């Protein structure tokens, strides 16, 4: 018994040293990058696993269509990054192979397709999630996910803390004995403050008078308690923005409550809870295949579809029918982030027309629907329509 306890104590000590060093670095972090002064702006595109290469191909086509003049004059470069596949990651036993990480760091922003995370019982070794590793390596502390359903009065934007909580140490738990397993959760003052402040800043800058903080601070008193206490402190700097807090369990219920839904606007949460409610919100919108996601840091940013790699679709020969909408929505978030707000809004409206209103083509994931390539052509035809704005307004 003493040996097991000593081993666990040493393991915990190593985690403490690592996290205290991270706090030191957080206190010294850089200013925000200015995309307007970059030439060229390098956009990395990662194909990932499963249906990833298929849907990222269509997203690249949209980029090339919308950014053709900027690419032609050298202001924008699209860079394919290969090697972030489960096969390559398993071969080198790293969440992100070193040479791939170096390529990623040569880019300013990344558009990333889904990657496979090994789980117990599958054929892959127990390596860390590529997403978790990338968020940590690039310090992508804010996961931002919009969800909009006009007919239900829903216009939500979620700010999920990305580099702390239950996930950042998810691969560093310990089996103390055969009967006792312990995982770890971490919250820092610096990490909590920057994500909460980003949510309040977004609300203030976009004329939104409501921020909702989601925790389980009544039970998880130390880490969630700190997150909620930091929210209370930050809120004092934004007297023009109202705020409230909800516990994660009741929050999942209220997101599907038609009486309450439209009252939520900007929501901010620690890592695990943010993951839960953003997937729920995406399902309300029409499924996780309909939602894009932004992972934002001060120096780098990564944009992705929030669904998985769908290996079964590949095994069944259905990859060409995969819905690229979420990847294209992620591309729109990327465009907005780097300063192409006009192109981003036009793309969003075209997607609204093609997926929600007009719906001339139907994506089903099977041969009874259209392929991703056919949908992409439909989307580009819509983008080319000189009456796109009027058409979009007619559906409102």
C-alpha cells in the first residue's frame, strides 16, 4: 500500500510542477496577432481521418473560390498539412507528430478536419487526442461555437475554455491500485479570466446584454468554484452587461425548454461542460454535422467541424456523401476571424439558403442524397448569385 501511495504522490507532484510552470507562462503571454499586417496570411488545411480528407477538399474549394484574388496577389497562401492521421500518430506514438506540429506552427490559422481519438477496445494505442494536444501546444484557450435557429428565436454563441478543466489532464490520471483510479481537473485564475473576459468582450462589442456562466460549483467546489468567482470579478468590469449562472445539469434541460431557449445569448463554461452543451446545441440546430467551431489563441487559431471522423462511412464506401457543411461553416468562422468579415457573412447567408431555406439539394450521407461535391457546386452557384442578399432577406 505504501508503495502505491508514494508512486501516486510522485505522479501528482509532477503534474503540479507542470501546471505551475504553465501558470508562469500564462502570466507572460504575448499580445494578440494583427492579421491585417501579415503578408502572406498562411492558412493551413488539415485533412485528418475518415471523412476528413473528403470534406476538407470541399472547404478548400470554397476558400479558393472566395479568396481567388487574394491568393493571386500573394496576400493569402493555402497550405496543405499532411500526416495528422491516426496511422501516423500511432506509428510515432504522439498526439501530433513533431514534424506535423512544426508545419502547423508555420501557419497563422488552421482549418482542420476531424481526427480519430483512440478509445478503449479499439485497435489504436492510447495516445492523447490530437485536438487536446493542439489546443495546449498552440494555447488555443477559447473554443467558440455559434448556433442560430431564427424560427425558434435562438441565437447563441458559446465560449468553452479549451486548455484546462478535466480534459487537459485527461491522459494523466493514475490507477493507484487495481481498485482505485483517479483523474485530475485543473483551473487557474489566468485561464478562467481570459475565457470569461473574452465572452464579456464579445457581448459588449456586439450589443448583447446577457452572459451566462455554466459550472457545477455547488458540488465541484474548488475548481468550478474558482471559475464562478472569477466570473463574478470580471463581470464588475462590464456594468452594461447582465450576467447569470447555471449549473450544467439544469443547463442541458433549459437549452431544450422552448420557454427559456431564446433568453440565452452568450454562454461561457469550463472545458467539459462546454463540450457537452455545445454538442447539445448543435443537435438542436440540426445535428453536429451542421456546426463549425473556432479555437482561438492570441497567436494561433484553429477552426474545425465539431463532428467525428465517421470511419463507418468510409468503410461502407459512403465518404463522398459526407456533409461538408460543418467544415464550410468553420471556414466561414476562419474568414471572419482574419478580417474577411464580408466574405464570411456572404458565405453564411449562402449556407442558410442552401441548407435551411431553399434546399434544392439534400444531403443524407447516403446515395439517396447528393454528394459533397454536388452540394459544394450548389453553394458556389448561390454565392455567385448577384441577388443573394435579396434572396436571403426574403426568407427572414
